[in-house]
C-alpha cells in the first residue's frame, strides 16, 4: 500500500464510514427506498460525484480493484480525478477493465460487460427523487413513496405519449424496484435500464447534495415504467461502432474534424478496446499505416 | 333507496377555540341521494363537509361509511392509506375553485385519466378513451382532450373537475359550492349538468351551498345550519316551502326578496 499519509484509509474517518454503511444496509434492506445520510464535505465540489465517492469510500477495502467511469469512459477528467483520489487515499489497485474490477463507480453509464455477483456498482446521483419535477414538495413525495401512490408518474408518461407519440425520457428513466419503490436510476441512458433488472451485482446510489443513499440488491426486479400498449423500449443510434463494429452497444457521436465529419463509437471505452483487442474491426477504424503515420 | 345509509354521522362536535363550528350534528346519507347543507358563511357547513369526508377531525362524535361490500368504517379511524385510496376511488371531492383540484400543466385527458392511473390502469389507449368519453359527458368537445386547462373558461374548468372526479364512478361525491364564482348563465348550465349526471349515475352527494336555489334544484333533502347547529332538516321542497325555524324563514324570505 502506498496510501497518502495523514488521511484515514479512503479519506473518510471510520465513524463517518460506519454511519454511511448503516445507511447502505438500510437501503439494501428496502430496495429502491431513499435513506437520508449525513453527507460530509468532500475535497471535490458537489456535482463531481461526492455522493458516489462517499459510498465508495464506505465500502472500499484494501483488496478491492476500483474502476471509475464517466459517461462510459475511463479517461475523462472526472473519472481520472476520482480514480487518483482513491489511489492516493486508499492505495487500492485501479483498473479500466470492467471484468477485473470489484468496485465500479459510475456517472451516466452501466458497463456493457455484464456484472457479476462479486462486483459492486456505485452510481453518482444528482437528483435522487424521481418525482421531484412533478411534485416540488418533499413532504408530499415522501407520502407518495410511503403509500406507493405513483399515479402521478404515469400521468407524466401519459402526457409524453400524447404530445410526442412516445415517452420522451431518454435519461434517468423512472423504474419500479422490487414492485414497490419508484426510483431514479441516475442519468444513465434508458438503454441501460434493462441491465439493472436482476443484476447479480449489488447496485448502490449516492446523492451527495441531496444527502440520500439507495440501493438495488443483487437479483432484484427493476421495471421501467410503461403502458401495456406503449411498452418500454430501448433505443440506440442506428449504427455500428466505427472502431469495433459493435451493433449492440450504446454509441456516442464524436465529431472527428471541422468539416462536419462524425463518427459513432462505443461510449464504453473498455468494451470497445476489449473488442478491438479480440480482433473486431469497425468500418472507420484506422489502418495500421494510419496509426504508424500518427 | 335501501334502508342502509352510505354515510352516517352522530353527535359531531368541533370548536375552533371558543367558536363552536359543529354542535352535536347528526347526518345521514342514503345511496343515490343528494343532501344539501345550507347556511350562511360561518354556519359550520364547510366544516361539516370536511369532517364528513375525513379531511378534518371532529372532537366528538363519529362518521360511519359503508363500503361497496357493506362493511362499515369509522372514517376517522381508517388508516391514512385506506382513506386516501377511498378518496381516489369510491369518493370524490368537487372544490369551488377547480384549480385546487386540477393540474393546470397537464392536458385535459391527463387530468381526467389520473385517477384511473392511480388505480392501476396501464393501457394508454383505454385511459384516453375513457377521458374522451368523460369530456363528452361533461359537454366538453372531444378535440380539447390534449389541451391544457389554462385555455379553458371557468365553467369548462368546473366541468373538467367533475369529469376528473367521476371517472372512477364514485358512489359518493362531496361538493363545496360547485357553482360559486360563476356567471349566472354558466351556473344554470352547470347545475343542469350536475343534476343529470348524479341522477343517471346514481351518485350520492353531500352538497354545501349558501344558495337556496342550488339546493332546491339539486337536493332531495336539506339541512339548515346556523352557528354550528342543524336548526332544521327535511325534504327540500317541504323545508323551503314551509320553513318552521325562524332562521330558515329568514333565509327563504331573503331569497324571495332578491
Ligand atoms: Zn466499439
């Protein structure tokens, strides 16, 4: 271990970690239910995943292998700084390979590689309350959750179908957990929602600014809300990944030059690299000559 | 009419500080019956409506409600989830100001469909069809189904509130001055609509109004309240044509003079 001296393991003091773990245990016991916790000041501003970082700090052990992704990528500023933070304060091994990680902290994506029972995924959550845009009163949304009164959420879906012909929510698409609690899955694309259903890995959600933790235990039913005659459907850009040729992964559109050139590539960089390493080639992949010329 | 009441209140009393709002009030409502509670402002009629519907707790007395299976419930002893579910299903509440009940940023169809969705309806097409059907029943053009309520007139808003309330076929609807604040011609049309709907659908109504002509037109029976007490009650025509209590006589004569 080469943890930075002067800090407790993973930055937070043990008492704070115990408090967060108690909230996590309660959250696991009541799948999808938002548990308040005493969110601490972190050496990162809100909006940089302080909720997710505190959850990660509370469950991280010295033998864990940590992966941090932001919008699917391991190499963005946010992902790099969080990974470096835990590398320094906990001295844990980090990885970009989904299959090697025991703990994955994420913002806005679930990896394409199916997660396993021995893994935990921690989501950074900006707004934990799925009803917040429809009902501003905290007291009223608490009552709605308490009594499982979720008709209002369906009113929102009804309005979308009426106006647009389909549900227009493409991120943070509301789900019902364990047939009981309405939950915000954080701003992951609706494309990722089915991955949450019966996932073997433990799913933890941390909202720092809103001071809430919630969880989906392994093998728990997670249903995206819909109507019988307008069933939930995932959408992805109708292309193959330009680099690895994948036709089933979630794609980002990348501008490649200033002449309007565009490229669709896997948003999950590890998934794309793993496929390319295995010999999969997309239509836009650079040739060996082009790579040599760079 | 069966001889089993839908709603029965016995000995209701409630004071706000030193001011008695309800004094030993009894009330009975049979299925399909419209009961008007009349009186001036401060007579306790709105307090009675709120206590009967479980929105307000009395200090003494009890309100019994008989559910569709014939079981009796002490309204104020019901768990909150059950009472809230009742308010979304077998009961309805029509406010004087429809904006208190409607969602102004949700389409007319979404407003009417909300109670169905709250009850678990999960078929968009059926919900929309039911909403259009109810708009027709309250005389709103079907092609307004996707419009926002803020584009509706006052009379239309009140009719939309009624459609939103009746879509689950409640057996009991509480109405608080449903025609208050509307122009006289709009009031007359709304009264005709309410009368035909409650008769056709066999809905029981507790109607609070200060307007004796509204009571005359809609109610089978009437209760006259003054300072928290029921001073006279009976069949509407009998009470209004031959009032016995001095206060009822005063109310009737003031209408005749107007
Ligand atoms: Zn790819």
